[in-house]
C-alpha cells in the first residue's frame, strides 16, 4: 500500500480533471469546424494530455520535496502538494519514476502524431515537454514565466494541439477558444501561490505574490479572469466561435464574487480557502460550458 501511494499520491489525480475539461474545448473546435473527428486520435490526444499533467504534478512533488519546500508549505485542500513525500520520504524515487514514465507516454504519443500529421505540430510538442520539465526547477524563479507557463500548457498547447491532431491544421477558432483556459489556469496557479509566499521565497522562487505582494497580485488575478470571459465574447464577435459558446459566461456568477473576495481576503489563508475552491470550479466549468457550446453550435 505504501508503494502504491508513492505512485498515486504524486499524480494528484483529483486535480487531473482539469485536463479533460481543456481537451474537450479542442474537440469542440474541431467538431465545429469539420463536423467529424477521428475517435482514435482524440483518445490518444486525451491520454497524452493526462500523462503530461500527471508528469508535471509528479515532477513538482519530487522537486519540492528535494528543495525542502514541502516541509515549509502551508497546505490547503487546493494547494501545497499532496503531502505524500514529506510523510514518506522513501517514496521519492517512485515519484520521480512516475514523472519520467508519464512524460515518456506523452512524448511517444507526440511522435506518433508527428508521423501522421507532420512536423507542424512539433513546436507545440517541444514547448510542452519544456514546460513539464522546466516549470518547477526554473520557471518558478521567473515571475513572468511562472505566471504564463500554466496557461500556455492548458490553453494553446492543449486546446490547439487537440484541435490540430483532429483536423490537421491550426485554426483561429481553436486559438480564441484556447485563450479561455490560458487566462483561467494562469489564475489557478497564481491564486494557489498566495498561501505559500513565505515558503516559496525561502527556496528562491520569484512569482508575482512574492514580487508584487498579494494585494497587487489579486488585481492581476481579477484582470486575467475578466480577459478569459472577454476572449469568449471576442471570439463570438469575430465569428470564430458560435454564439452559443457564450454559455461559458454563466460562470461569471461565481467569478465576480470570487474576484471581490480574493481582493479582500488575499492576505488571510483561512479566508482565502473557499475562494481557492470556487476558483477550481470556474477553471473546470467554464471550458466545459464553452465546449458544450461548440458541440451544439
């Protein structure tokens, strides 16, 4: 059981649900533009995306344990890692093994798609592998890269990558649709950094809440949240998304109170926790609603 936890804990499986939500958006843009897709290609794209998410989670667990950060982090139900390795340090090798095995699965699927779809998808795949490997040890030390790397992975790379392997071409529809998870997932990681400012700073991280403080970072959070919804509106206005995809705006009913709550409560982890949970709901529900709009549209 201990060995099993060493494999399962670093995967952070409850959080991997975000991946299917984003991949569905790419499926939606492909269906909206072509009317049909290859089910086998979609299954491979989904497996590759899930493996990529598991890999970055496991690498994060491993590197945070090795740096000592896990022993200083204020864990919440939505941030601070799984706690597996601080409790069982001997499982660190299993965590690293999970990360390497998962990234190998993603790479092999990527190579297959290069073979069937051509080299045009290579830039997305190469950037994806770079983000997985470099995020925790290097990108977290640069405030700009730390801010945008999560959104790049779950937005343009995941959405546009799925659309490309299903259609064989890049499209403006997939680009505008990808901006929704781009801004939302950037916000997801940004807000999750609020409880860990002191701990992260102690190991050399340099993200926005450290550089600008929580109050200013809460304004950045609110700005990107608004930009996610404006992306839907702009995509519909320009004709790249169907009007029914505006159903994604329904989560504004949650987002507006969360923006206000984060601004008011950003300095208190205890008060922030409910907004961390609502932020997860926004990140999952909004792409799913946009995808549903694309399926219908």
